[in-house]
C-alpha cells in the first residue's frame, strides 16, 4: 500500500459513521479508497452505502481538512496503522469487524506471541489488589503481554503490575489519544509510563474523540480481540468486564476467572463465569497452562529480583506502641487475613473510637509503612 493510500484511511477514519463493514464494501467496489472518497453520490450508493449515509458523507468531506489532522498527529506523536499493514495485530484481524485503522502512541511489538487481557471492577476489594500483585507480576516476567483498558481499579492495577515486573503492557482506550482526551485523567501519568516502558496505548477512535459512554463497550471488543485469553478479576453482576468476557467468547478465545468470596458483590461476575464454564484460576500455573508454558520454564530472574515478594510485609514484625494502635492493628490484620480492607467507619463501629483518634492512628501506621489506604479501605502493607 502506498503512502497516499494510507492517508485515505485517515479520511475515512475521521468519519465514524462508515464502520468496518461499509469500508469493506468500498474497498471491494472501488479500485482504491482515493477513488471511493472522491466518488459521486450514485457510485457510493451502488457500492453498498445507504442513501442517507451517502448524503452525510458528501456534506462532511467538503469541510474535512486532512492537513490539520496530520498536524495534530505529529504534535501529539500519534501514529496509525491500517488493517492492510504488516504491523496490524494478527489476532485482531480474526475478530468480526476489526477496526480498519488503529491509532497508537508508543511501540507496537509484533514479536510478542502471548497476550493476556485483564479486566475487572473499577471499585474493587483488597482481594483483587493481592491477586494482581501475586499473579500478574509473575506472568509479566514470562513475556506475556498484559492488555487492559487503563480504567481506574483493576485495569490500572494490572498495568502497574506489568510495569513493576518490567514486562510489556498495552492499554486500549475508549477515546482519542490526544493528551486532553486520555481517560480517566487520573491515569494520564500511567499512560505515559506505559509508553515510556516500551508499551503502547491504542485506540480505534480518531484524535479529538471524547470518552463517550458508548465508546467503551466497542473498545472492549478490542481488548478481548488482542489476546488469546481474557482474565476477569472481580466484577459485579453487570459490568464492562463481563462485556469483555462476552466478546472473548464470541471471538472463540479463552475466558479465565478468579473465584471470590460468595458474600462479596465483586465476586458475582467471575463466580458466575466459572459456573458457566470459564477456566478457574487459583495460581500462576493455571494461566501458564493456557499459553502452553510449562511451570518449569524459567522467568527472567533479573526482573524477578526487582519484584517485592508478596509475603514480605513490614507488618509481620510490627509491635504496636499503644493500646489504641493494638486495637486498630488487630482489626487491620484480621481484615487482611480475610483478603479484605477495612474502612474508618467499620473501625469506628467495632471500636467505638472517635474518628479523629482512628484517623491519627492510621496516619501513624501509614507513615511507619505498616498500613496503606486503598480504594476499598485500609489494608496492611
């Protein structure tokens, strides 16, 4: 494909009313996308586009400025590939209606053979945090690429675990890749860290596209499509994570799930998936089996040395210095043993201590490196 041919994917990529199926019609009917772009109303209808869509397209193309688009791509350091380029992910071409164009920042690596999608709740328990710390760092050091959606919660934890292990991770966004549209804003630094580590952030949405709610289910099909397997770590009964799992099943990919506490709302999704036939994951080797990697295969030991083992906690040797510290520390330890976090409200109900005393004691424990404040409450380090 010539450089000029590739540019016409940018033209069509910015008119989002023409999706993969319609673009395929145009490719099959016209000798080139350039011809399709400049064709008459009559020929576009004859190629398979509906009349109202053709009218919208003809009106839009009169005002579209490709030069401005190219300037924006250069300014934001955004690259793109089309579904005819050799760098386009082979796994993604196998799904129904793959995106004709992908925008990306960072590096695409066609040499990576194993890809694991990881999804879960934005709100999550301390259990998810522990699972990700224990499993994904061990997976990432075995050159399995971690793919997720950059969302708050499990997605962000999965990306960070891969970065901690100096593994490769890729984030799929439901918005344009220009800095102002990267969503959520709280994870923009994480996006930069992924790029700087040699990974990539990817989107099928053209630069300037806001994070519209309807974009995310569409984005989820790409998360599943880029991986041989999708791992669900905590999700409520209805969630985006389960939409991704459904896409994985539709694409004939493996669905994996972490079993959870039957009394937790965050366990409904994975537990139901397991009942429906998803592979139960209780350890690293369960995931390695999916990729036909033997448990005796050696991970990168240089990377492993940099990962803090999950069971080396400062709190193991901690000795409280007051009765109040002892009471709060005991509650934290009991919650941690249940793979849970505990909130200040729960501590208050159990101890009848005032909020100021609880907060000051927790602050002392945080400064000492004994406790940490997570999205779901306080946990031991």
